C-alpha cells in the first residue's frame, strides 16, 4: 500500500512537471506543424546559438563567425580549446581565425533540372557554424595530401584562418544519421546513415536522394556523407544561394 501510494505521488509530481513545462515549450517553439511557408523549418533549431538564423523573404540567412566549438591544434597553444596534434598529423601553418560569414540560402529549396558544380571555398555551413568545403584542394586537386593536415575532428584552417570541413565532421556525426548542416542550395546534409540506421544505396550523382529524415518526416531531398570522395556532395542538386565572407 505504501509503495502504491509512492507510485501515485510520483505520477502526480511527474504530471505536474509536465504541465509546468508546457507553456514554456509551446511559447519557445518555432514549430514545424501548422507553420506558414515563411516560418523557419525546425531543422534549423540544430544550429548552435553562435549562428544567427533568420527568414528574410524567400531566403534563410545564416550569420556565423565560422569557428569550431571543439578542440583543435589550430587554435594555437595558448587557447583553451588547444589540443596537441595527433600521431601522423601534418599541421599546416595556419591558425583558426574568426570570420564574418553570411549565407543566404533558399527557404524552400527545389530540385533543379541540372546539377551545378560547387566551387572552392564555402559550399555550405555545418550546424556548429563551421564552413563546409567540397572535395577538392586548391587547383581542384584531390585532397590526398590535405587530408594529412586535418585535425581529429576532420577540419583545418586555410590561409586566412577560415576553418572548414571537406569530409565527415566527426564532432557532429557521432551516431551516423545526424543533421550535419546545409549546402548553399538549401538542402540538408546528413551523416552516413538514414534515420533507420542503414547506409543509403541510391545516392544520385550529386550525392543525395529524397526520403524522410529526423527533421523532415514528410521527406526531402538531402545529401549524405560518405567515407570516400566526394565525401559531402558532388555539386548542388538545387539552385545555390550566396555566401559573403
Ligand atoms: Zn581545406
Ligand atoms: Zn537519406
């Protein structure tokens, strides 16, 4: 009887806590249900607070300093997030520097008739505000030698300190199916796996496919990261927006 009463008390308390939290969560939610075409898709809630996200007309604008929220040898030895290079790493001479990035991407991306090529420099933005680059080094050379300079999280800075990922950002993709970020065409990038835990076998030549994801239960075109080139994408499946830096 005592135990039964304890369970009742627990249920009552738990119920109270739930009631208590409801007003806060409904007020603070941007909501994917019942939204209009001008509301921010809930997937954008994955961005860290350091990234400013807003809807401006038919676009989503993301402003970021582009610095990682994790350790790296490229912070420089006096920085709190500094870590020593890992075994075999060939550290490049650059240090991480704060950037002034503005990505303007379509709010409602659409699959375009043709795939457009990505260029060197930013092709997208990860949910931690770090820039995504394509599968090439300077001169459109393969990443073969650059890969040696990636830190344990698979990033490195270029000559003006812009830190970026060309390949899977291991800080973000711990379980494989996480939202990594968005490319300039507004389509999301996911880890290697789909939400059911399987590796997709139907990626198109841009490196994506259409299907449901954690954030898009009704389905969307999305890219997947692979361990081999092109790693993130091989072009934009939609029409790319712009980035200023
Ligand atoms: Zn690079
Ligand atoms: Zn998928």
